């Protein structure tokens, strides 16, 4: 009669298994962000998740004084989500995260919206043809940086005098965005002899898809060239798309569909960030 051997799972392995299940299906960017947040928490408590107490969570929250309020809210939300997931699976005996409130933070969206003239300057001063087309597509299509990096030429199709791009976006959702004629023509000029499965924006080093970090560097350099202050990122062009199209009368639901927002409330934030009227305008100057 043979003995049945059992393999013991260490606390670190148990935490990692739960973390892997929780992160399954998320984008690479989300996985990186959540892993950093949870890793910071696990390093602090230094114990298996099923032994974590409310006091541990409170002490960890108090230790986050080196982070900005928005970053505190982000990492707390990530850890609370993991604890809730573990409890729902029955892996954790209690959900200690429910007693911790995520702090309210100031909405600074308006600080990250470029003006139309700033966008024009940022694009016009870009000396590289490839990078200039990239900046135009980020703005005109309202694309996320991960969506831009993943594009292949087969995702782009002509549409009469215009063009369209099919995007596989956040949450595994696919959407199709109609592109203005000028942007479409510049993309066609960039294509050359590229094959359908080739990356639209190719890395000059390996020839494959551009990495997110490369796009961030390109946008930051363009912003510096245009003398635009702030920590400008590719997402600022997406913000600008939403704000400028609404300012010019685009219907709210159309902007929501173009940007791939899961809720119209997300799109409405742009109306609040740059209101066209205020009761302050009715007071004597």
C-alpha cells in the first residue's frame, strides 16, 4: 500500500495563487498597478492574507503618508478589492476591508485637459512623421495608450473618404472609431509596404509593437517641445478629445461610445471639469 504524499503550500504561495486568480483577465497595465499596490501591503503585514486583521489594515493605511491622497485611494481600493475577492471565494474567513473607507480625493481632471491650441502646437512641432501621426491618432481617436500600441494594420479599414480603426479596449470590449480624413490620409502614407499583421507603430529597435513606455517618452518630449507644463501623458490627449468634442457639441452618448466608457457618468465628468456656465457669471463683477 503506497503512501499518499501531500505537498504543503507556503503562505507566500497561497497569497500568490489568490492574487493570480484575482488578476486574471485584467490588462497588463492593471496587473502591474495592482501587483505593486498589493505587494506593498503584503511586504508591510508580512503574513498570510487569511491572518490579516483590521488593525493590520489600519496600521498599513497610516504608513502611506509618503503617497499623494489620490495614490492612497488607489492602493487602498486595490487591496480592498483583493480582500473582498478572497472572502467571496471562501478563501478568507472575513472581509476586513469593508471597515476601511477609501478617502475622497479632489477631482483634478480639469488640470489634465489640454487646450485646442496646446494640442495643435504639440502635434505640429513633432519632427518625426511616425510620432506626429501617433499623436494625431491618440487625440483624434481618443485611444488609450495600450490600444494604440496593440494596433495592427488589419485593424484599420477605409470608409468612403474617411477611415476607421477597430480597437480591442479595456474590459475586453471591442469598438470601432471613425477617423477624420486628414488623420486617415496620414496613416495611409505611414503604411508603405506593411503587411496586415504588422504593427501600425513599430519599434525602431526590434520592429515589433511599440512599448507603452516608449509612447510615454514620445508624448513627454512633445509636450516639452511645446512648452506645456505638467506631467503630460498619452491619456491627456484622450482627455482633450473628450473635452473638445463636447465643447463643440458632440452628443454625450457618442463621446461615451467613441472612448469606450462603460458608464455615461465617466463621460459626464468632462462636462463638470470644464463647465460652459456658472451662477458666478450672474453676480455683479
